[in-house]
C-alpha cells in the first residue's frame, strides 16, 4: 500500500508538471480564449489523476514483491 501511494504521488507530480508545461507552451505559442483555458486547466488535473492511478494500479508484480519493499513494509520477527 505504501509503495502504491509513493508511485501515485511520483507519477502524479511528474504528469502534472509535464502536462502543465505542455498546456502552457501551447497557450503561449498559439494563443487561447477563455473556454480553451478552462478545458486545458481541467484536462491537466484529470489526466494527472488518471496517470497517477494507472501507475499505482498497474505496478508490476516483481516490484511489489521485491525484497527491498518487503524489508521496508514488514517487521522482523524480533520486533
């Protein structure tokens, strides 16, 4: 669960920065009206959420079952 949350945050922040930069560049280069600005602003958040959810949901099995992840999330018997 912690790994999925971390992947969600990492994928979401990366997607947000990328999408916001692309939409900003398109608006500056091509110009925009108010309706296009609203669509672009909404799309950044929706695509970011979709990308982050996909990254967390479809995380490869070998990453979820890795020993490093197991060491971080499970307590040792002596604890």
